[in-house]
C-alpha cells in the first residue's frame, strides 16, 4: 500500500515530536539494525532514525535499504534524519 500525500503529511506532523530512536553507524545497515527497526516499527508504527557522521550511507540510501528489508514506507528524509512507517499487526495505534 502506497501512502497518499495527506497520509504522509499526517505522519510527518506526528513524527515532528518524536525522538530519534534508531541510529545508523559507521557499519551501515546491518542485520542487527534491521531487527531493531522491525521491532521498533511493530511496537510504535512510526520511528525517527538518523545516520551518524561516520557512516558512508546518506539518509536516503539508509531509508531505502531499511524500507526494503522491513517492508516499511519512507515518510520523510531531511538531512541526516528520516522517518519510517509500517502498520503494526498487533499494536495498531495510528489510524490512516
């Protein structure tokens, strides 16, 4: 399911107040990072991530890799931060 522009705008406004909970380090997107992202998305549905200075990936590249691995949707990508959304199977919180 692709997000509409209104849904994306709503998710961006919710993500505005979120703290960054997932950091991509110098090793890039590892299997451990993918597992953390999957678990966080299942629990929260919407997460804010950041790419640290030592990482060779850009935020857009890291976002695309994580979206592909955990079957999530990219909501926003600004600078070194990005926001991902995935509807939770058990803990549905956000009604689109």
